[in-house]
C-alpha cells in the first residue's frame, strides 16, 4: 500500500474511475445485447440512435478504442439494413 497521501488519494480516485467505467461499459454492452435481440425493424431503428450515442460516449471517455466503437456501430447499422 502507498505511504504518501497523494498516492493514497490517487488510488481512491482510480477506484472510483474504474467502477464508473465498468458501470458504463456494462450498461452499454447490455443495451447492445438487447438491441441485437430485437427482431422488429421499427423497434430496432428507434433504439439504435440511443445505443450509438452510448458507444460514442464510451469512445470519448477512453473506455473503448475509437476503432472498436466504429466497428460496433457499423455492425449494428448493417443489421438494421438487413432486418426485413
């Protein structure tokens, strides 16, 4: 364990950030999973912008890489076009 007060504070901050990042990441993964399970075109297209926004926020915060965000969004929009 750290001995300096500044290092102890950094550990506390890192813990808070890690918990926050895990929460946002898991929430977004759940939203993606629910979106993929949707079979109706109208419902899919209504929830797609919200999920894309969540993915963009993860990339902006540095939780996921920007290329991973682009790949996820690409796959989701391809599925939107494929749903009959």
